[in-house]
C-alpha cells in the first residue's frame, strides 16, 4: 500500500443514516493491530478451482451470445408487472440460462445462510452479531432485519423465510406502540418500505399475502387494522402529500449549481454525495419516476432539479485520478469557495445506477437509442455512470480482500505517489454495503453489458471468502487491505435487504421487476411506478 496522501483538510464526521460512526481510537488501534499481519494467499481448493472454471464458462458464454439473456430460478418470481401480476418467461433451457440460474442458486444459499444466523441467534432484534451469536438493537428495536429481508425472500421464492417473517410481523404494530419514538428515516426506508414492497409484490391483495404467511392471515381486529394502514399508505395519502410539500419547499432554497449542503435547511457549507447527502439526489429522480415520470408535468421541477444537480456534480465535484484517470466524485467540505477534497465514500457508488436510471428512465440503452429518446444530457450522464461504475469496482480490486473500503482518497496531483487510490487506516472497514452492486445491477439492465455481471460475481466471491461466518450470517470487516481480514461482530440489515437482493437480480431475468415499471427506494424495496393518465 502507498503512504497516506498529505491532505491538509480535516475530515468531517460521518454518523448519518445508513452510516456507522467511525471512531478515531478504533482506527488507531486497528492500524496497530494489523500492522504486523502478513498477507497470505488463500489456498486453491478443488471446489474453488471448479467454481473458477464455471465462472470462466459463464463469462465466455455471455461474451459470445449477443441475444438478451433471460433466466429465472426455481421458486422465484418469474416476472412482476406494475399491477403485481406475475408474467411467465421462457427460460429457454440454454446453457447460459442454466448457468445463470446456478449463479442465482449461490445467492439463494447465501441469503438462507445469512437468515439462518439471524433467526437462530437474533430473531426480533434489529441485527445479528454473528461472531458472538446474539442480537443487537441499533435501529430502533423494530426487528429491522425481519422487515428489510421480507421482499428479498419473496423475490427469491424462499417460502420458509417469508412465513417466519410474516409470523413475527403480526406483533409489529404492538412493538411500534411500545416504542413511542423511532428513527423517522430508518423506519421509513426499512420498515415501511419493506412492508409496502411485500404488499405490492403479492399483488396488493391481503388474501394473497395470507397464502405466503404474511400477517393478513391473522383473523380479527389486528389483521384488519394492519392492512387498513397498509392500504392507506400505498395510496400515498399518508406519506406522499407531506413528502411533496417538503420537496416543494426544498425547491425554493438556495443551491450551488443544484448542489446542496448536507444538513437540513441547507445550513453550513459541506457539499458531498456521500453520507447524509446521497438520498437527496437519489430521490429527486426516483420520486419523479415513481409518480409517472414525463407524464406527470406537475412534478417536472423534480427532474429539472435533478438535471441541474448532475451538471453541478460534473462542474464542481468531478475529477480524474493519476495515473489511470479514474473518474471520481469528490467533496467540497467548506463549500464552493473552499478547497476540493479528493475523498469518495463507498456510499457515492449509488450514483452510477441513479445516473443510468435517469438517462433512460429504466428502459435499455438499445431501445432508447432506437426510439431516439436520449437527450445530449442523457448521453453524458450515461457515459458518466459507466465511468463511475468502473471506479467503484476499482475500489474493490485494489484491496487484498477484493472488498472496498468505506472511504477512499484519489491521487490527483503529480508527486511521489503512484497509486490512484489511497486508503487511510480509519477508513479500511467494509460494512457489506450494497451501493456498488446496486449500480452494477442497474447498469446491466440498461446497457446489457456482461462485464457488470462479471464484476458483481467477483464481489460476491469476495464476500463469501472473507465475511461468511460458519455458524450463520456474514460479518463486516475491520480492514480490507490485509488477509486474513479481521472481522467485526455485525451483520448489517442491508446485507439481506439490499446487497444480496441486487446481486440476485443482477443474474436474473430482466423481466423480473423491470426498471421501467418499478422504482427501488434507497433501501432497495421495489414499488410499482404510478400510472398517470396522458
């Protein structure tokens, strides 16, 4: 590893939603603990050798076949339309189809392994501590892993998990009432998002949900109350109107070329697309798409705000590293008038997928070009999406474990340093984050380029090799730059709710949850796009 670059800017704190606070004491002790650990190569077992041969075969077949790939795994959703109805697809029985289903099978097994650890040692807690085999509540104590994982289990067709989760969710309302106070952001994106997604994936019909073991099968006032709330939420009367009033207010606040400070009311100067800043930009385009996109002229201002913000990213935050010329998004810790920091959170890797989605509105690039639907800005944004995805994958490739650090710094000035990416000691942890595989999934759907599947599989292999815990579950890592990697005693809920879900969909049929009919919220819960009359 190269030396730490001598940046003079002081890093800001990162204790936001979806981010775990990093301790400088932990960083120092972690650096001391790993200083003398030597790197070692994992032994090449027969199983790994055979797996490598299979992956090479997949890559070869994907490369030589020019026709779109369609696949589905046994027991999973074959396809879902905006109305929640299933549509059958023909797997074709081709070699490529069989191999892709085998790859999905590995993801299926990984989810079951993660869930088994949670169920056995932490059921009802927010998250599993896989090393000490117990649960912990850090997200409000509402069993976040249960609800976050539910739609993933439905998509994968794992009925046992759906039944387990449904049985537990029967008492969720009582638990919420007992809490009295919960984290608004986390509860909305995980709990409410997870429940609504499960509701829609089963056709929006409580009777259908009953067949899958979700709380609609409970008789009496409890069931009626639960689904009355869900039906109200899904119409938008409970959440959408207040949310839109917030967006309308945000529209009036001052911005810097469409970019905003990370704190509410846009106070302070810190501008970044990482922690605390990411969801704002993501939801500008996703809310617009969810509400009908171009057909909903009333919300066109959201699309305009998004396009202005992306131009601001290109003008103010975009740089290239030395010597490889990796495109990355940095930060302005002290605002437009301050200096630039070549620092990029892994959280920023949501952006490639969002840019691609905003460019084609969820349809393939091939179709968008054929129908002449792309503007000049769309073409630029799609190219930027591919460039940034390459950088995000490079953040994985440069480490000994093949897993990305939480934060990376990029070399942008001529000096003695020769590596494009530098990873500071306090930033070397990996929390099983989903942002990069989310973007790989979206980019594969839109570009149909097989390299995104190849990259996704390499990331999954690294998770399997370094984070899988034998007794059940997967663990975060303290330091991705050394092997063997020291493990953290935490399996984040988003590993089941997002990371494994996006990886599974990456190798699946593009007719399953098509991106022009569904929008994924910031916690990967798919919701059908609202159909607005012409």
